[in-house]
């Protein structure tokens, strides 16, 4: 039985590479490379189509260049993943509809009519709320689907690669203030609130007519900002993906799957959940060498530490997030997978080694990828990204990284049906994502959104190195009851909460789960109004404690990192560790940013700041509710020398919920399963090689995916060696 949908190429693991986008300086050379890619074991190519190139004059459509590639791919037995670039609109559209530009809050037009795909694929493009621009785009997509859709080797359509409004200078307020979008916004508000009186009561404002309702234009920390950003990020963006998807489905004669993909997913944002669910599946970009760590992190001072960041963050965190966006039982592609050095104008990065590619690909598989498409087969030639990203150099038919990609790709395809159909088991722990909370931080003064994202990233890092896999769960999924599958749920930095939504978390704990909330849960409500109790509605009864006091605490050492400047000497408390009590006695936990103290009513103290309670656990029905007085994620990757026992405390807390780490000694373990078969991925986060004998867990046979790690096996166990900062994968049946 099929567990993952959709299926591509009769059930293969899609293994491809990008080959074409405009300006394409030598189409003959690209066509000549296709047999080479076939020999290297690729079964798919990626083609990026451009509206401005294929309809340079209104009504005159020419797909001949793309058709040439599709036809040759078909002759070679290669599937095609075809991406639309509708944001790169033709010049005639801007002339015909001069009012289809995005509009800034101050009335300026976002005007970038240049017809190049680089940079940023023409984003943000026209405002798709403009009826003329939208209709013209839909007509073009219909023609494209009818014309190119006749080729059966097209496997999937992509409506938007690296979804976003960027680049722009709109700041936090964002787009779009054109009359069409403002009318849509008011229409959406009418549906949400039902009456102007209800909107006025929520926003604490006094509009007399719906036509007066506007989003903020100068200030962000205002109640309307929460609805405005949700409308643009979640409603507008999903709607524009939907109209493209609809045009493809209505005109594709073979009804191929439609998807889109995000760039590096935004930790803490829920918008990607809305984007992903428009299509049949979802994807992500993975460029592990583009970023490495965060400015607040402790310095990365070794190759092993840099590579470890690529594994846990750039590959596994990003893919786990995309898997959460996507939902279970749906294909998940590494839709843009780094193939060569990062190149941005004069900044030329290091070429990935064969081991880099092997490690990245295994990490993507471990987190649930069911397809991989490299960016791209040869290095780029256009100015800003010149000589970057490709598996091959401009001249020559071989490279070490191409050979490595080929070898690993063939090994994956030898088990192609398994990797196309398997997925990681559901995790025991969920990290909760709340889009309104994300927008609350976005609106706060300064760059507070970085605090929210950094802390959540740190919580993931703690769990990752403990060997505790997590699923990211969106607020809508929580409301739909999906928390029933989990033993514990972590509510990260929940300063702004809706009391009605919080009731779902209370229900989860009463039913036997463990809710772990960080400091000041619901200090503000959803729309930024401070709560009298300094906790979310229902919070005092849930956590069995009342708010007592709040101070800000400095970071250890000489760096401010995430702390603002003190307004005066002594405004912030000095760095401090919280002391465990009861079952957590002997553990020390660093306080970060906020330190909230509590007055327990029914809860049991578990952390103290001197004689004051700084965390408590409360029995709630069949489960538990925990309120921590600070933020555990900040010091997961910063101030490590002063972090104390943060990891051990979190592990002990989750153990009380029945959560068990999945590790073999120092080796971290990730799993995929399907039809009685499994793959186990062993991750060595240390710098030294580890040899370990492991029980087969009831399986009969063990096979090394790539050869080299499996040393021996008996009827009951097997022995493998994993090099320092590396991954190994075995298949069990």
C-alpha cells in the first residue's frame, strides 16, 4: 500500500538537478548535457519557466525552448519538474496595468520592471489582487499547462520557488496598500468579525464605516498589525498560490501534482503551513554552506563545529520544519539542494566536498525527504551568482562533487521505493508554532522577532543533541486535536496568547500530556493588551501558580548578545543560575533574558532563584502543566560555559512525561519505516569516531546504504563505526 502521496515516475525516488533558466546563454550545451546527467544516474531534471521570456508580447506565447528540453528529456527517460516564474512578469503587463505594482505603506510603488530572473526570480512581482494582472497570469498558466502538459514525462509543477515578498524596503508593515488588496483585507475582516462593532471591540478602536478600516501605516505595535500581517503572510500568499494551482489543475490533461517550496523555513512562523497545504506536497531549499550559526552563538572555531551546524540546523532543523509545514503522508522534496560553492558577486565560498554532499543528503533523508533536486548541474553564469552552486564546472564532464552525488543517488535509488514511501515515525514531543505570536514579536520594538526565533532554535538544538526527535505543530493543528498524538508539548517564549486557543493546551494536559510553557505565558493577549494576572486566561489554574515578579537578567561574560542596552546602571539583574529542587535537585539552569518568579498555589516548585520559585509543575487531570520562569533556548548555543545543566534538566523534565531519547551511547538515532522495513540513521555529533554494537530490534538483516560503516553482524546485533561529525545509514528488514 502507498503511504506517501503523490507518487512520481511509477514509484521512484525523484533524484534531479536544475538545468535551465533564463537568461540561458547556450541552450545547445544544456541539451547536450542531458545524456550526461542520465549516465550519472539522475532520473529527473528541473526546468524554470519565465513568463516574461515566454510571452514577451501579449497573446504571443512561445514555449519552443522549454519544449526542446522536455522532448529530449523524454527521449532519455528523464522526468521533468517544471517551475513557474510568474513574478518575473513581462514588460507589457506593467505598461498595460501601471497600477498592478505592490504599494508601500507611504503610497510609494515597488517598481522593479527589469526583466532578469536574478536576483530573486522577479519577486515580489505584481500584486495578484489586481484583477487584470491576475487574469492575464491565469490565462498564461492555462496555455502553458495545455501546451506543455501533453508531455507525459512532466512529473510535477511548482507554482512558486522560494515563496516570499522579498526583496523590498517595506519593513515590518510589509505589502500591499493598493486599493485592491485593502478591499480584500476589509472583506476578510468582515468574514472574521461579522460586524464592525466586533472589530472595534477587539482592536479597541472606533471606526464608523468599513471603508474607514485600514492597516497600520507608521507604527507596528498596534492590534490591527496582528490581523494585517496574518492576512498578507497567510491569506494573501496562500490565495496567490491557489490561483496558480487552480489554473494548472483546470488545464493539465494528466493532472500532475502541484507544489511550491520555501527558502530556509522561518523558525517560529506558521505561514508555511498555509502555503504547503495549497498544493499536493511541499519542498524546501537547502544551502548548508550559506549560513553557519548565529551572531549570538558562541564562536565556531573548528571545521567539525561548522559541519555540525550544517547537519543539525541547515539540514535537519530546516527539513523537520518543512516536514511539519507539509503534514504527514505527503511527499517532501529538497527542491533546491546545494550542489556547488555559494557565490554572491565577489564573495566566493568553499566548494562542497564529496563528504559534505554525502552528509547533507543523509541528513535530509533522516529528516524525511522523499526527493532531491540539486541547484544546479553546472555553475551559474549570471553576474550575482556567477561560478556558484553547480555540481559541474563550466567546462568538463566530471567533478568530485558530481561523482559523489551520482554515487549516493544510485544508492538511494537502489532503495528508491522505500525512500519515496517511508517517513519518520511521529515524534514524542511537539514544539508549538503560533503565527499570531510570531507577528506579536515582529511588531515589538527593535528586532524582537530574532529573540523568539533564536530561543526556539535553541530548544530544538537541545532536543536534537539529546536524541529527542520533535515535530513542529501549528496552532491550527493544535485546535484540531493533533496534540493527542504526543506525550509533551513545548510552548516557546509565549508572551502573547489567546485564551480561547490556550484552552486546547489545558485539554491536552488534562488528557495525560505534559505542557511545558516558558516564562510569562500570556503576559499579553493575542492583540497586545497586557493581562491583569500577567498570565493567559486560565493560566493560574492550569499552572497552579500566580505571577509574582519579573526582572531582566544579563548574559554571562562581556557580550550583550540578545540583551538591550540598560537605560541606567543596575537596570538588569546580574547573570544567575536557577537551582533545581525535588526530582531536579542538584541541577543548575541558566536564566536568560527574563526571570519570572511565581507564587505556587497547587504546583510543586522545581527551580528556585534564591528562595523564590522560578519554575513549577502542576498536576492537571491525568497530565502535567509546567511553567518555567525563563527561556531555556537562548543558552543552548551561547554562553555554553555558563549554561549549567540545561540539557539534563530538559531531559529529566521530559522523562517525567515518558519521553525516551533515541540514541545509542553518544550516537543519535533517526528512523524511517515502511512495510516492515526500516532505515536507521546514526549521527555522531562528536569529533571522534565511535564504534558501537547495536541490537537489531527484531529485524533479520542489516545492510549498509553506502558501504563503509558496517563492520560485522550476528543473528541478534550488528557493529558499525561512524566517523567524527558524520552520519551512517543502515537498512533493516
